C-alpha cells in the first residue's frame, strides 16, 4: 500500500501512460470480514467515468462518457485516483478511431484487475433522454433513531421479533450511508439498496447499522462487502442483494453490487442516481 497514489500529490500526465493504474488485492480487505475460504457473494463494481477525452488524428478533441464493469471475483480492485490519472493521460494523445481507445482501455483495465473487464464508451448524445433515478423500495431514512457514536458493529442488526417465523421479501433503501476514504479520510457518500428474502429484518436496527459507518474508514467495495456479510451472518436471509451508488468524485463514481443470487448478466443497466 506504500506505493498507492491516493492521498499523494501527483502531477497529471496528458500523454497516454498505463503505468498510472494501481491494483489493490481484494483479499486484504476481505480477510477482516470473511471467515470462509469461499466468497459468500458474487457481483461486480460498476464504474462511471465522465472525463474521458482524447485527440483525433488531426488534433481535434473527442469527449465521451465511459463506464466499465469489474467482476467481484477479480484478484484486484483498482485504486480510484489511479483511474482518474490514467484516463487523463489520454487528453493530449492522438488516436485514429474510438475503437483504438476502447481496445486499449479494455486491455489495460483487464490486466490490472486480473480479470476481464467490460468497457462501454458512449457519445454524450447517448444520454440525451436518460432520466436521473432513485432506488426503489421502502425508504428507511424517516425512521426515528437516536445515535450517540458511530462505530460499526454487526450487533446492531436484529430480526423483527413480531415476525420471527414469517418469511418475507423486501426491498429497502437509504440515502444516509457515509464512510471515509481509507487513505485520505475524505468523506464518501452513497445511497444503498438492500433486497432480501428471509425472516423480517428490523428496519430501525438496519438503519442504525448503516449510519454506524459514518466514521468508518474503508474503500467503497470493502464497505459494501462488509455490510453484505454482516447482514448475511446476523439476519441469515435465504437471498440477499446489496447495491450501493456512491456519489461522484473527480469525474468518477463507483457502484458496487453484491448478491448471493445467481447473476443472469454480469452488469446492470447504468441508470444514474440523482446524486451521481
């Protein structure tokens, strides 16, 4: 971690340089929260990048919006600031076609993640009629809770005692998730959706648990995996899906998706949250 770019003052390069990408072993964060030798979830990390630009063969700038999908079972997650620096290195580099840019980015990201990465590059007109969105489900944020300290503990999570035997299916969401960057301490804001089938989870205890991350230090992906594992171990749902949409920072937002339900596709359709 000593070579990590996040939190360091680094000069931006405007000529293509894939050495700027920095991998972080997922196993480092998972070792603290996952006891089994296997992953209790599958899923992916959905990245949206709003500051992709390069020069055409005559030196005229091209601008695009890009998103890419990294599988949760890849060996590495990609450090966010290194992605920003990497994409900015395209700014003054000439390419004959968009396909050339696409192939280069796909190859570079797949190599650094240790797993095939799906890449999508779109012109801005592609998003002309795309609406902003909010999560569906039951909003937890209006529930009355009293919190004096923000320390993550799975003991906060409880089953609704009035419905101990009943199996329910619910979609719950909150806009109150906040954690801090593991390296810089800067705040990371997110909305989170939790879908499950099992004994009814006490809504107030779940909201208190999510709010307890307010002073927690962790990467986006690690926080969502932590939340997934804690809910799975303490509430024991038959099916569980956790999806978070973090707000944009430096032209990039990350939306981790974890589930123990079989994935029919490797990514969701990207619909921007109102905060992204």
